[in-house]
């Protein structure tokens, strides 16, 4: 799922589109485990950012990056933050943030620290953990700082089910 999300986001971001609402209900999985990323209703074009305005609170709070809460500059790294939230939820079977109000969600984000690998999932692959840790960096500048497009494409290739033994 994450490999296909990486491919989808690399394609969208390469065409100047930021999704801004990645969440489980927007990731459809068919019987062959192929995903479709749905609902580009909140998408923002980097080419024509006037489609929505900076400062608007748009998205699903459970999966939103801090910059979406604070009206900051939302970009591709904001989408990867949401991917990190999804991956965390898939690995642990619990949402990363579970408050029922916006203030609670923001407070949880401000106080949250990444658990150690062994605390999350005893058999978690180091590469997966490092990607997750990087996606969930609160500071947008630090988020995926060591991941360029080629490294993300390599991860996608390595994580495909047809590549697994």
C-alpha cells in the first residue's frame, strides 16, 4: 500500500498537485491489492495555488501535518506526513492521534515523540522505521530531508508485494 502511495504521490507532486487529504477512506484497495487514491477535492495546485488559500484549515485532522493546522505553507511534505500517519496506523493497529477536537489533535502533535523501533513493532524493518520517522517529523524542513525522488522510487520498488519473498 505504501509503495503504491509513494508512486501516486511522486506522480501527483511531479505534476504540481498536492492532495492534502490522505486518509484511509481515500485509499481504495481492490481485490488484487492495487490502490487508488481518491478524493482530490482538497488538492492544491502548485501551479495555480489560488484554488484554495493559505490559512484555510482543510483536511482530516487525524492525518494533517502541523503546517495544515497552523495555516502554514502546505506542500508535498504535508502529504508524506499523512502517509506516515497511515503507515503508523497500519503497523500498530491504532491511530497516531485520537483526540476528538482540533485543539486536542494539535496538542497531541506538539507533545508527541517517535517511539523506538522495538516499542512499535518488534520485527519492524530498519528502512521502514527510518522512513516512518522521517515522515512524522513535525518540522517540515526536517521531514524527508534525506529522501529525494530517486530514494522514494527505490523504496517503492523495494516494498512492492511482487518483490517480496
